[in-house]
C-alpha cells in the first residue's frame, strides 16, 4: 500500500484555501516567490500608513504629548498582549521589548536566580548560536559556577535532566532543520526534576498555534521580525508565567522596570508584574510597526494556519522529492508534521551558490552554514502555486548547473 501523502493539486488547493485573502494585505513585489518569511516577514501594507501617521502627526505635531495622547508609553504591553493571544499566554504575561538575545539574558538570569543550588543549564548543540552565547555570558556574569551542557540530539535531553539542572533552555523549532520539540512533554519532564524551562519561540510564534499556558511553560522569548512580520530588527517579546512574576529581579534594572518610573526615586524598586522585564524607553517607530503588524493576527484562524503550513511543506517536499536524489539534495526536515515547524530544509553541496541562483530567479530562501538551504512556509501570503513553481525553478537550476556561475559563489555578509 502506498503510504505517501496524497498528491496535491496546487490550483485546487489555492481555490480551497481559507487564508487566501490575507495575501493582498501584504506588499510583495511581482516576480518574487518569497520563501524567507521565517527570517524576515513580508511587509503588511497597513504598516506603511500607520508609521507615517506616527511620524507626521504623533511625532511631528503632537511631539512629546504623544507619550500620553497616543499612549506610546504602553506599546510594550499592548503589543505583548496581541502576541500573547497567539502563543497561549494570558494578558499581563507578555511584553514586547529589546531583542530576543537581550530578552534571553533577562529571563535566563531570572530563572537561575529562582532555582539556586543547581549548576547546569541544559541546551542543545544545534540551538541557535545567540542562545548559547548568551547562556555562556550569563553564567560568567553570575560567577557562581553555572555551566552550559549541550545535548547532541533531542532524544538525549530527557536523560540529562537531573537534580543539578537549574534550567532547560531550548528553541522550540530548530532554525536549521525545522525539527520541533514536544513542548508540553519536555516541560513536564523538566518540572518533575525541579528544572525551569525557557522556550525560544523565534520559529514558532506566527508559524503555528502554541499554548504556553497549557504546556505550563516558565519563560519564553521570541522574535518580532520573522513570522510576526514586525519589520527588520522589530522588537522581540518575552513571556513570564504568572507564578514567576514578582519576588525576584531580572538584572537589567532600568527605569521602565521600576514600579513607578515617573516618581524618579534614586533607588530601584522593581515592578512585581511583567513590566519588570522592560528596561528603557521603547523604540516607538519600531513598536508602532510591530503593533500594526500584530493587529492582523486577530483575524487569523490559527488551526487553519497550521493546516495550510503542513500542506505547503508536504507539497514542497513532494515536488522536490521527484528530483532530490538525482541532484544530491537530502531532506533534513522531518516528514512527520508533528515533528516540524513551518520550514523545509535540505543539506546539499554548493548550497550557498544554489540559493544565490534561486534568488536571482526570484525564489528567495536562505542558506545556513555549513550546507543547508532553507525554505520558509508562511501561510498568510504564500500560495500552493508559488510553492510548486519554486520547486520547478530549483529543479531547473540544478539540472542546468546554473548555480555554478562565479557570481553565485561570492559570499555576502548575510547568508
Ligand atoms: C532561534 C533564534 N533565536 C534568536 C534569534 C536572534 O535573536 P536576535 O533578534 O537577538 O538577533 C534567532 C535569529 O534568527 C533565532 O533563529
């Protein structure tokens, strides 16, 4: 019996797509098939006008009054609440602030403080490097003998959780191969050993439904510029479970984390709410773009989003599967949708040059060293027809060896 997924008819799938009307809400250039929304989300059209209004009216005319009249001051909480709604986090548990790296510094420091007398931080070798670098930095900064211990593979993690582990720190969906951890099961296993858990949702938020409350997560962080479409360098977010708010400090004790910033007292008295995780003045223009991008999510049926994401990935895997072996492309993303996020990755020789040749033909994905070509599936603005076409262009580039032109071997600073 053939157990492979049913062949997808791209035209029919597009006609049946309940999310297809979202496409026109994004500014995407003609001639581009955008498979990199997992790295930088596309521009929601309404962001342009909203930022222009903020610049021309709120900044240009209202000037400093806008901190109150346009409520700039509460943008981190307002944006945080919108993000919270799609990651299963209650009001008052999420703020938008700083970058993912900085937010990890804050929550990891707090988690270690909450779990004293234990020395290990567990993560995995293939976690996104900034997470590992920040953990190294935090351990050094605290200077109490904490050490980072890395699993070689996801399957090794449960056995590594023992009485000396303070924190388990994982990225839910792996940035390179798209492998997805079982958040609820790992959080439960960690809690049974007294371990606190931090989830990096960089490749999860806006890519699929997630339930931080249901999973009983302790802390989470994530990017605003990927599937959430907040713009290049958009503010990141962080989640702190209500049971961990108050009673301890995160170390970046700036005035926005004070219980009454405008009392201007000389010593720091931390807010015992999520606001403690704010540090300084929010970047209003970037926050406003993020706020506008997030407003679209109120209309998104997250179950439909996930169903389409799975179908887009299946379709791409199916199409590329017809020629992958012939050209040495090895699928590194799990075929089982329960084990993956919303991207499809292949390892291959000359991956960098192949990706440059694809980009030159209008199919934009990206390359991750040492040998991974990555294709992000963003259900709000991608069609099945485009995904099928992208696979066709990839085949053509491989068959003609178009990637072997000298210009495609020249490395840019960003890959
Ligand atoms: C899993 C993960 N964490 C963190 C980051 C980046 O963090 P930052 O926005 O601080 O550069 C990325 C960026 O791609 C990522 O994939």
